[in-house]
């Protein structure tokens, strides 16, 4: 069984709609097939061609959209109607709608309007519509199942828009790339446009270096300008990932762990309870032998990806560790964490539907120990440390010096 076909965009000079489309056409997407799909939109007066050019001494393709209209302003609802009216393949339609939906949500938030009634200016022009739908069509002709991207470069200075001068990167670009790895450059050009950022966010959403795959195609999409200090192009690398052998049903979860060599049993027990209280699906402690033969413990927790940060913070507060490590795992079974019937009260179920354990007495939630009250963010570990210092100080007789009998205060 074959894996997924992945398109990874290398945005070392940013990305725009025409650069994304040009890179896919340069990688082998058939221009005639792309144009045929875009022609299904109920709008005329445009033409899409490809120009062979160079940027930084490397061959690239530039997608050029020529239109007859000038200054037409469309709303998000208008563009949605155009895309839904066209008989596009389902993935092309969904990706195009997601891209304009992301743009509408950001523009609505920036201008405090209902996203459905947002007026698109530059991104609602016919050339931008052809860039977005054409990029989604090119992805479909190449059979791309998933899209990923590198860290995204942005420019500096100011850019001119329909609203006047705006800081570079534009506010819409900043909002669209929230949560994505980005970095600025000293190039006073709009390297990343709202259309390019929306395509990466809505169609892709995966960030980082090139994923593990067998490369099958690659291409460069040229920007409009030839910059003296930066090769103005976007690269796309397309490849096949290896198929997973017998994928396990269930949703992805994060495995969060840390090693400890100075924790008491009471601290460890309280930590497990606090991790479960913070939202962990499961938590446990395992004894290990650390370097130089020192005994230690590994504290582990499984958590939903959305709660992984919260659980990690609870682990750091309760144990005092300097750091935790993350691994991605997949929970086996669709019944994870779901309540099941049993003697009149809810029971959590193991994967596959087996009951986790008998109902706990006195109505306590199974697997959730009570967490002792603690002032503010101070964890149980700090409480115990303060308690030991108080006990040691109270054990000294008046006039007795610390060095007698080798007594030393606890660390």
C-alpha cells in the first residue's frame, strides 16, 4: 500500500499566490488541466500563461494572470457562491473555500466585520481568485494529499494597499501565520502576501523541515520582481511518504516524560494525581537506574495534543524539572476516555471498550486521585521542602549550634 503524496513549500523568499501556482506548474502540473478547472468558475475576462525565467541564476516558472477588470471589489459570500457554482473536484473546491474562508475570518477580525460580508480588495480581484483556485487545481492534478511548509520569510518596511500604507508584513499576513514559524529579513518588499499565507494555513497547516519522503518532483515559482539580495522564488518539493503498516485506530496523543533523581514517593504520587487533574489521559511512574548507578524515576503522561502544553506545565510545577520531552503516539481504540455503564455510575473504558476498573467508592472518578490544596502555583514538592525545613529548625534546642552532631539544614 502506497503512502501519501506530500507537497512541501520552501518559503526562503516568502510565498505569494502566483509563486505557489508557478512552482506547481514548474514541478509538472499540466497547464491545460489547471486552466480547464479554473474555467469552470462563472467569470470570464482572464487568461493564465506561464513564463520561463530565472531568479538567482536558477530556472523558474512565473504564473502570469491577465484580466480585463479593474478595481472590482467582491465580498466573501460572492466568492463562495462562485466556487460552489463551479463543478470543481471536491478537494479543489474544499481547499479553495478554506483559503478564502481563512482570509475572510482574518479580514473580518481586523476590520471588525462579519466575515461573510467582508469586502475583499486585492485578494478579491480576479487575478487572486485564479491564483488560489489554480493552485488548488494544480495540487489536484499532481495528486497531492497533504501540504507542508518551511519557516516563512517576511519582508520589512511598509507596503501600499487599498487601505493605504501598511507595515510589512501586512497585518493580515501576521494574523494568518499565527502559530507558524516565521522570520523577518531586511528586504523592503512584500515577500509573503495574504493570499500565499492563506494557502499555507488553510491547505497545509504543517510546518517544519522537509518531511521524510521519496522525492518525485520539484519546481520553482518566480515572483514578479528580480531582487538583488535574495532569489525571489518559492520552491516546492513533492514526494511519497512510506505507508504505515496496519495503522492503529484512534487519535494522536502526546507522550510527555521527564527523569527525576531527587523525588520522594509522596511527591511522585501527588504528581501523578496532578497530571490526571490537568487533563492527562493516563499518568505513571517507572523506576530506572540513572548514570553512576543512581536510582531514579521516569514520570510519564499521555495527553491529547490540545492539552499537551497544560499537562507539561503541571509536570514541571509538581516535579521542579528543568524540562520535559515530547513524543507523538497514537491511542489504540476509539473508546479511550469515554464513560461506560456500570452499577449506576460512569466508568472510564480501556481501548477497545474493556472496563478500566471497578467503580471507585464514594463517587470518586476512577483514576483521578484527589489533589491536595496548594497555595497558588506552589506544587506539593515545594510544600514538602518547606515542611522539612520547618521541622528541622524546630528540632534545635536553644543555644545549639548547627555544626553539632553534623546536623545540616535540608537543601
